[in-house]
């Protein structure tokens, strides 16, 4: 359960990040903009700037699926925070590719 | 001093990792206990089943996609460590490859012998818990061949899919061309209707210009028959566009990339949000919703007091 992991991690990350759970159906504009097709999906922002992460998967705009450990999520947030403080918009994932959820997405130009 | 240190080498108790209890090391009573024997039977049967499954693959190696069950491990009761079940090659996964390799290791066989010795098990059953090194070498050779076949098949599948996508894209292009041409024709018809009304009025006023008009109309008649009714000052707008240019313009008008197909295990797939195609999304680099101007709230509501109220407040 992702929300339980995020809830547990929120205390440890209180100096770096604020975590919000959003219902997909209540924000169709954002669902369309971020092209959310699989849930749970985790998006990262820094000062109203969307942060991208190179997970080694098809989608680098968001993290799809659950984190295996709470520590994995904390590591990701820390990496994003450090990258964003240096002015980066995209960072490389600190996680082992084996710990990242496997999925297949086919993008199409319409 | 020496005598005292020597005496400490005596071990009175020992921890049994299977039963998770400490027992007297000196006698073998614990090993023959019902609990220990039951656990032994259970773990050996469980482990034997896994080995039998892998032995089936030993004859016919199975190759899967890269990343397939990448994090599956098997606990080896003899070596007391977890082993990766599948091994990975450059672009594919060998089913049970890592486990088979482990079963053929000399260390595993040594540990197995030790385990059998400690637990006083029937030595004839040893054969079921390891794989011959020769068999593992044969398996390795078979895997190489199977991996090559798998890669070739995958390439073929990819090329087939690419062809399918190409044909679909071509169909899409043709449809878009047809729609664009129809749109252009419709626009031209409407402009011609307007021009004919103007021309009628101009011919009545200036009959000399009519001759010049007819000459030009002959030059452009192959494009569209209705263009004969154009006036002199008007340039013909019906130019046949190249198909590629038309498609390029279409893409420039509404470029958007979105997820067409998604597959996953254990994730919830949500239906695509309808509408808003023209807005673009994160993949196309469109302006995010939170940076777009909000027409409803900012224009209607005024912030702070009006000038009259402010002046009244200052002077009173």
C-alpha cells in the first residue's frame, strides 16, 4: 500500500517534502495533463516545478507502482531535493532497477 | 593459564537453525526428535520439488524477456543462503539458470554432504539434491542456442510490429489528407461564392476587365472549375499541397503524445480522460494547468477597496 508507506515516510521527510494524496477522479485536468493511466502514480514537484526522474523505465514523468521499502521512497525524495536545489529539473533514480515496478506503456502520437 | 584456555573449547549447547532452539551438542537426541524429523521431511520434500522443476528445464531451457521475475529467490537449506532463481543474459532471462548453476557448484555439494552427515539422513537420497557438472555444461550450451533463437524471434516480432505501426500510420496519413482536402475544398467553395457575388457587381460597372479575367481563369482552370469566376485582382488560392507538407502542418497544429496501451501486474488501470485533446500534455511540453491564466476568478473579483472607499478612509 503506497499511501501507508508515504504516511510513514512523511515524518522523516518533514524537512524536505510535503506529501499529498490526490483522488484521480476529482482532478481530470491534471490526470489528462500528466497522462495518468496506471495508479498508484507518484509525481514530484519543487517550487511548482514538475521534477522528472530517470527510473530506467518508459515513463520518467512519474513513478508508477508501490515502493518496495519506505527507505526507497526517502532516498528518491532526497535525491530529487538535492538535484532541485542545484537547479536540475531531472535527476537519476537512486534505486536499483530490480526494485522498480515493472510495467509496459506504449506511447502514441495522436 | 594454558590449561584454562584449553578448557573453554568445550561446547555444551548448539543452536538448531531448523527448529530454532538450542540443544545439547553432545548427544544426538535432538536430531531424532519428532519435531526435527518432521521439519527435515518438510524442507527436503519442498526443496526436492523445486529441484525437480529445474531439472525439467535442464533438458529444454526456457528463455523469457529481460526483467521477467527478476527478483525471485530460492532459499538453499544446505548452503543457508538465498539464490537468484533466474539468470540474466544481455537481452533475455534464462529460467532457473542461476539455481541450476548453484546446484552444480562444488560448494553446494560439500554443504549438502555436511547437512546429510549432521542430520543423519539416508545417503542414497543425495542424488536428488544436486546436478552433475557435466549436465550443467550441456545446459549452458543449450541456453546459448536457445537465447540466440529467442533474440532472433524477438527481432522478427519487433519488425512485424513495426510494419503494423507503419501501415496504421499510413492509413492515418491518408485519412488526414482526405479530411484536409475536403476542408480546403469547402473553404474554397465558400470564397468562390463570395467572389461571384462581387464579380457580378463589378462586371456591371466595368465590362473591359472581363476579358483579362478570362485569360487568367484558363491558366488556373485545372485546379478547380469554380475558379473561372475569379476577379482579376484576386490571386487563385487553390494550390495543390504536397501530402507530406499537409501532414507536417497537421502535426504542428495538434502535436500530442499519450499512452495508447498499458499493461502491468497489480496496478489499477484507469480509463483515459475524454476531451482536452487540444490542450496537450506533459509529453508535448504544454503549459501546465497551474500556470495557465484563470479566466473566471481573476477577472470578475477585484482585490482591495475601491479608490473612492480608500480616499474616504484616508480623509476621514
